[in-house]
C-alpha cells in the first residue's frame, strides 16, 4: 500500500483492510511507515485486536529482512509503506499493488504507478456529497487499474487518533477486501453510490 504524500489515509486503510481480511484468513500487517500508525490502530483499538488470532502486526525497521518476514505462513500480507515508497518497500514482489491518494494528489500519483500484475486505486477523503462522489468516480472510471475505490470523508475515522473507533466500519474497504479474496477484478469503480 503506497502513496506519494502523507495524510491521505493509507495507514488507516491498511489497518482496516488487514482487519477485514483477517476475519477469514491469516494476515500479516507490516507497518513500514515511519509513523507506525497502522500498527498503532490495530494495537490500541479493541475492535481490531479481537481478531488477533488471525492478525499479526510487525513494525519493520530499516535493517529488517522483509523477504524473510514475508516467508512466514500468512495467506495475506498488507504492507503499509511510507509515502514515496523507500528501498524497503521496493524490495517486495507483490501480487497486488494498492495506491492511495486524495483528490489533490491524484494526477501526481498517476505519474509513478508501475505496471504490476494487479493494481488497485483508492481515492480517499472525497467530500461525502453525491455530486462529488459521482464526479471523482467518473474521472477515474477509465484509468488503467483493476479496481478503483472511492471512499468519502468520514469525520469519525479521520479523528480516530483522538476518539474511540471501536465499532467503526468502513464498508467500502470491506468490499475491497472481498474483491481481493475472490480475486474479482474487472476494472470497476466501487463507491457509496455503486
């Protein structure tokens, strides 16, 4: 999971994607971001930690051997990379690359997307008005991604560092996890309007 700038919700999306995948699979969340926020979310909020038998968090350090960590017996590994993935994340041979952006940095992000096997684009923090959701969905529908996801701005999640999000769910990320589990990628856009 990568982005070209901080503050687009990449770590929160990483934590929630790990949570949803771990409902049915053994998942490793590798927190390689400098702030270590995805690991923080999982460790602090009980709603995530209830799934701990299937969800392991590993906070990676610069000298860690990521290939060795990934060789453990996990069905899925979600890697929360720092903005502009550094050397440690560039070593990962992934089956799916997820790119997270907000509306303002989308055009810049598209310049750095590589042609990997499966690519997912997540546009986060879109104003939660139908016309805004429709406009961004229309803008990205023809982009060369296997799945496009539009997530509206959710104040409760945005303030999660300061407020309890124990029972908060993000239905769009759960839909994305279902597509990943089923290997169901057809270039569609999923949003609250779809």
